[in-house]
């Protein structure tokens, strides 16, 4: 009679749904929040949004179900690798400590673990992906892997570079070319990158604009404000070409931005100064637009009711 095979004992990774970690002892212990430092240059934002409030209520009710992951530093403090949102929720909930899996990891191992753990989030901003991919790429580079992803494709380097690209994007399903595009976004000036996060500039035009020099990007921001529009993919590609040829002056940027775009020929524009007085200070442009559209819908319905009488 065949003996029944016993199921394998789960690791901490399997038990808590964590990405695979480097070998080494790991143990769960309560760590005072005051002794836990954030990961240096952590690329993922911790937002005080509705999801955070839900997490705070959960922490107050049942505690932290999934331990954070940290490594101990030479000074005895702890460097948080995964769990920045959980730590913030604990702080808002008034807790003094949280459960943490303490692991022995090198800095580069911690970078790779941190990126892979956070890429499991449901919502990730373009800038978060951009800088996390870059950090992971640099960590892999220091570990001896070929990572010349930011260069244009070259036949001679393709095989080795593709391997690194696949490693960087495997957790989120991005192709090697998409990984390269995201990393290009890190060359954008902060105001332009914020516009990408806010969906005011599309991803592909933003990648092309990342090739512009710093002063050219500054001039573009001025032109965008003056024209109250953002570049299309064709316009961004044209600016990139002029920049590479050393011909992208302020005049050229304004000329390109003034070109008529097919999807904006019939676009209606209203100066913000004319409508901002009807809203509370700090109201976003999107909120203003949504309120105006709703008011117009109500106006149209009243007109229909009046005509039906």
C-alpha cells in the first residue's frame, strides 16, 4: 500500500505571499516603529487615500496580518524593505510596533526584493515603475549582469541585454522594450513627469520628450502653458529629432506646439481664470471639468422638461 505523501512545509515567503528572497535566516519579531527607517530613495509613494484609511481601520481591528520585511543595519536600526504602507497605517492607528520578518540581505538584494514586492500593487504610477525599474536594473548591473537597456537597440548587444530586460519586467509582465521606455521617463524633469502621472501627457509622447535636454524641457513647459495643450506623439518625435540635430530652439518648440492636431481641431477651451472664481481654492482642473459637465447635464434636463410641458 502506497504511503500518502505529506505536503511540503511552507516557507515564510509562501505563507505570506512574498516574492522569493535570498537565502539566509528569517524570523518574525515585533519591531518598534521608531526603530524602522524607510528604504533609501524608495520609489513608491505612500498616499493618505481611501485605501490607506481602509488599511488603518483593518489594522485597528485585526492588526497587521502580513508582516513587513526589513534588514538590520550596522547601527542596530532596521531598514524597511517591504511594508511602507503598513508601517504608515500602524502609525495612523496609534500602534507602537509592527510584526516584521527580519532578513539578512545585501543592499542590492534588498533593492530587487523591494521592487518585486511593490510591483504587486494594483495601482502603480508611471514614475513609480520608472524609478523602480531603474533601481532594479542598477542592482542587477552591480551583480554582474549586462543592463545597457537605456541605449537604442543594437544587434551586437541584443541577446545579453534582452536577458536583463526580461528579469527587470518579469514581475509586472512588461516586455523588454516597455522596460526600456519606462526607464527613459527618469530623464524627464519633475513637472513633466508629474504630468505623466496625472495622465495629462500620454506615455509614448513622454518617452520621446525624455530625450530633450533640460533647458529644452523647460522651454517646452512654457510653450505648453501658453498654448494650453500637450504634445502629440508626432510632435514629441519631431522635437526629439530637432533636439538631436541641435536645432530645437524656443521658437521651434512654439512652432511645433502651434501645429494643428487632428484630435484637437474642434476642441473647446475656456480660460481657467474665468471659472476658477466659482470654485474653492485648490480645486483641481479635473474636478472643475466634472462639475461643469454635471451642471450642463442638469441644465439640459431642465430644458427638456420645460419643452415637454
